[in-house]
C-alpha cells in the first residue's frame, strides 16, 4: 500500500494557465499543468507520481491499443465565490473504477492512489478550477494495459493516470434525442455497466448517423427487443410520467451513474414520487402524445442535467414541454449544483473539501 507521502511531485517550470481563455472554455480540450501516473507491475502498484502534463511514451504493441483493456472515470471539482474547492463524490468513482477493472480483468486501484492522488493533483492545480457558475474542473482518471504482447490475454502490466481539464457546459442547449431501435450499446452479461473504452467506440457510428439528421444524441434501448429505454450517450435517462420520476433500474447493461444516484436521493428527500423500473418505448411515446410526460432529461457528470426538448422515433418527432415547466429537473438540478459548490448543506458528505 502506498500512502499519500509517497506520491512524488515534479513541478512544471512555468504554468501554461495564461494561454487558456477561461471566458470561453470548450469541453475537454484544455489540460492543466500536471498529471498523475502510477505503474502496475510484478502484481503491485508503485511509482505514484505527479509530473508535468505531456505525452506518454509507449510500445506500439500494448494490449490496450489492440484488445481494448482500457477503462476510465469522470468526476468534477467545483470552486465557489469564496474560492473554496470541492471534489464531488470521489469515493464513488473509485469504487466504480474498481468494478470496471474487475470486469475487464484488470487490477483494482488502491484508494491511496485514486482518491488521495486526485486530491493532491487538484490541490496543485487550484488555479485551474474555474469559478464561473457554469464551469468546473473535469477530472479524468484512466487505466490501460501496457504489456507489449500480441497474444490475446490479460496484460500483466498497467498504467493508471489522472488528467484534468477546465470545462464549460457540455451541451449548449436543450437536446433532441433519437430513440435507437436498430443498433445496440450493451447486452446482458456484457460490459455495459463498466466505463470501458470500447463501449464508446461502438456507439460512435450510430451517434454520427443520428447527428447527420440534426439529432444531438441517442437513447439506447435493450439489445433483445429494442422495446425498453436504457440510457443516453454518457447520461442516465429520467422521465416524469404522471408526476412520477421514473428511471430504468440498474442492470448489467446500464452504467450506474453517480449523478443518477445523487439525483434520485435528493428527489426522494424532496418527496417526489420515484420509481426505478423499466420504461417501454411505447409507454414513453404514448405518454408524450397524451400530454402525460412532463419532463425527459439525462443526468451525468459531464452533461450535468441535460433537458430534452424533442424526441425522434423512426420517422416521427415529438415535441416535449418547454424546459421552464420542468419542475423536478429544474429544482433538483439547482439543488445538486448548490451542494457541489458548497452553497447548500451537504447532508450526505458527498464533497471532498480541499
Ligand atoms: C459516465 C456515464 C454515465 C454517467 O455517470 P456519472 O457517474 O453520473 O457521470 C452514464 N452513462 C454512461 C454510458 C456513462 O459513460
């Protein structure tokens, strides 16, 4: 086990921060001055270090490239007007990364490297955490297989890394989503519940085909019948039908979102009716037509609360109520952001205050 004292820090000679336009931050294109890395070999993690952000030398034969043993996480740090910095629920991301690691036959990562490592890294990058209400520091931990070996087998060596990116909003406006009934994201028994790199590769063609039709993202449906909603791009889906907040239950095909869990917790506390159950495509579309669906939105760290204004199924499009009328997503969404910024009581101790 490695304790925090053992993370060696090598600082960059000069910060790049003045080259970045904080008034106009795109998502995920600017990176901070430093990154964390650790190495797994001989059955253990070692050499946890914070070094200047930069390219990683690697063999062209590493199994991450050829066979996709590669997983990641995504979480955020927030700064308020008082300059306080909080990281939202890092332990949940640590636990989830280890579930992904187990499924992909990769080693788990100790908390001392994941949580303490990101705490030290973000502490070093304090100036990079934007204070603007719509901005944050996106933190991307990831792990990949590094054996230079072309045989198909689990690698014996791995790298773990954390990079950070100051970000603005992921989506600039309410979304137009297509209900996907041809392609499949995840099947029962597969890796849909893991944040495995390959899941996103297989989603790119279907998403691009939809984007050519002017659609922002897809809502995936189950692999077997394409009859039930699963989730969207990088967000879990929520629907308000007859004033009940409904979301699909967590199965092996759905990523267990930290935002999903936080949102459901707050919605239950605010005495909204909440159901985790399957939602059929027919129920959703008939509900929209009958005016019984008052809100459709996605929830995720990167996209935050992404409200949906239009749905497309096959050749038909359906308008949803305007977002000003979306009581639950507006109310719980604001409360969640206030908690993350330390402006409202953190009764669940979700924040790691730096
Ligand atoms: C990351 C992700 C989510 C959202 O998870 P959060 O922990 O809330 O960020 C949902 N679905 C998929 C497929 C994801 O990759």
